[in-house]
C-alpha cells in the first residue's frame, strides 16, 4: 500500500537517536521508509507516530538502507510480527493488511 505518512523511528537501545521518516510503502510484512539518517542492516527499530498517544507502534529490523540522490536514505524494514501496526480506532487511516 502506497502511503505518505510521517513516523518516528528510533532504536530501543538508544531512545535519544530518532529520525522522522515518511512511510512510502507499507505491507503486513514491512515497510519502505524515507529519512535523513543512515541506519545499519540488522539494527532493531521502533516505528511510531512519535506522539506517545498510542496512534501506532511497531518493532522492526532494518533489511537495507540505501543512499538516494537527493541526500535522503531509503530504508527497508521487516516487522517483528505480522499485522503489528495498529492505528487508533478513531483514525481514518487503514490498518496494515487492510485491502483498502
């Protein structure tokens, strides 16, 4: 599912290191993110809405990180569990795996 939603990405080991990313593509297995920071393969991440209000949160592992010509990085992540991303019930946004 193609998306243009902003999210926060951080490492559980170092919560002070975070990046605001765009979720460019999302599936029940993982996502492609666009951001300013380079991440390392196998690095463990937490992807969230960044508000702390429980909008969405998912644990993921970096599969790849490639430099783009515009200075950003494209980040491929695999979710730790299937269907882990859940949006607030009041949100009009789809859930991961929704056929919408």
